C-alpha cells in the first residue's frame, strides 16, 4: 500500500494537527454501541491509509469524583476536593461528611489502540491510544466506624465496602496519545532490548506476517518525569491476542518432534511464524529453557526452523535477553 504524506512523513507539525483532530473526534463520537464509530471517524482523518483497530485493553480504573445521594455533581476530582475541604485536617473532613450523604465515584477504563502502518519495518507505524471512560458509583464517603489516618487513605482505602458500580452518565472518549514509533525508537528513551526485539522481528520469518508487526503487537507506554522534571517514556511490547493461545512450556520442555509440533502449533494459533520466540521474550511465565531446548535440537539431528530464525536463535543463545 502506498502511504500518504500525512502518515509516512508525520513531522511534529502534522502530528500535532492530527492529535487535535483525533481529540475532537473523541469529543463527538458516541461509543455506546461499540468501537466501530470511533474507528470510522479516525479513518476519515487518514483516508489514504488503513486505520486498524489492533486491540482494546480493559480492566483498569482511576479515581473519579464526588456525587450526592441524588447523583448531583459535588466534585470532579476526589483528591483535590478532599484536600480543599479538609484544609489539611482529616478529622475536619470527616466531621463535614457526617452531616451529608456523599459518594465517591471511579472511572472504569478501556484503552483502544489504533495503528497505521507507514513502512516495511516493525517500527514503521503510528500508534494512537484512546481511552473510553465510564464513571460509576464506587463507595459511600463516610462510615462512623471508619477513621482514616490521612487524605491518601481517605481517597484510596484498602478495605471499605463497595457499591454496585451503577453508571453515572454516558461513557466518553478521551484522547491519550499519538506516537510515531519510528521516532520513539530513535530516541534515547528506547532500551537496547526493545530495539533488539523489533530488529529481530524484521530479520525473522515473523516479518512475513500479514499486516506487519503492528497488527500483532502494540507498545504499552508509560510516561514519567526524572529528577530534573524532564519527561520520558518507557515502552514494552504487548501481544494482540484475538483468543487464547496454547500454553508454552514453563518448566518441563519437550524435545524433538514433540517440541517442533508444540512451537509450530503455537505459531499457527498466533497467526504468524516464529511467534513462540517473541512470546517467550515477553512472557515471564514461559521459561527460557524453551529456546534452549529448540537450540539444542537444531544443533543436533533436527531441522525445523528456517535458516534466518535459526540464526536469531543462535544469537539469543550466545546473548540471551527478555523484556
């Protein structure tokens, strides 16, 4: 596919413009019936390339706000509200709450990963992350038998009765980030292990996978600040799983034909060759003894990997790593 200038030459100015447009889409799209309208709207911003929905990660949440018994909004941010109302005294806050019926909310979240392939290499893609948030009731804010020691414990108690997560309002979308992965890989933030991982994808038979690297993996990115206040990113590959994959060995490892059948079966289920190797590198539950056993087989009487994958396996055996 021929890549458009917008996608393949996304300079900082164009990237910022696209970010603004995606953020605008997030404010206007109704996702109550699923993610399809979001994909369609982002696709309209990049008509010359395919915008692919790689995966959606769910199961996370963050602090919400405060509402009263009738669902009226008291505050959007519970931490800021608690600090303001307490004036540094937790007892003062508890006294105020004893006279009202207020409830904490939480934001249940999903992250939609959209990708746009921009070239032939694993790093040649744009990753767009969009959060879908649903505010729900979490807990009552006051219990006469509960005495938190600090605002932090008040905001995030370790043991407190939870309510049924009744929705408050409609789900909404929030633009999280747009990353041109080739730029990230060229930055000082990128670890040598991540660079090696993507380079090995390009050198292996996995590079023949339909859709390229970004149809099978995304990067889980975390932003942080160093002691000087400068912003940085860390990234780790996360597999895009359409369903459950067969288990890879985590203790006792087969040998010979049984091992060959196991790794090739895994590759078939994953949808591309040499998948077992990349999953081994990123899954701590899979023992590196798996690669050692395959290497031992191929140094002996067996031959069940193509030459370029065997070369990578030899390199790994000489200098093993994982992410």
